[in-house]
């Protein structure tokens, strides 16, 4: 950014109701010319039985690495108890670059809802 130019910070939320079980649902993808800071995620199990969830950071950006980033699990086979909500990443910050995304896949269909809070820096 040119000297003296201020970058815009915008707080946002992305939601996904009834996360799919047969393939990963994209919860959020970072738009062009943007850096995103993930502030937190809530995962709600509306089912009467416990259900597992996977959350993946999908990335092929270079970042500060000498190597290209890879897709990594942020949560793997994490059990969400029946009729409850789990808050994850509280107090942590996850930095995403343009084209990075957060995806999720549930073990059971139509029972898991996700809310992702983040700040976009443009």
C-alpha cells in the first residue's frame, strides 16, 4: 500500500446450515486482494445423537513459507454432542490469503450448522 493509505477492515460472518456428509461444503473463500483473519467458529449439532465433523483449511498459497501451503485439518473427527454447540478457535487467529478457504464435512447429513466470524483486510 502506498505510504499513508489506510487498509479497510471489515468484520463479517459466513454461515452454512445443514453441512453435507457426502462431500466437503465450502464455508468461506477469501476474495481477491484480501487477507482474512478468522476470529472464531461455532458448530451446532441439531441432531438427537452425537455427530462428528471435519474442518479443513484449503490452501495452495506460498505465504511466508519457502514451500507452497497444503490442505490441513483444523478439526478431524471432532464429536459434537447431541443438541449442543461447540465454539472453536476462540482466542486463536487463523490468517487466510486470497483463494484460501475453510471447508467442512459432517458425519451425518442435515444436522450440523456452522457460523464463521472473520475480518477481511482489503
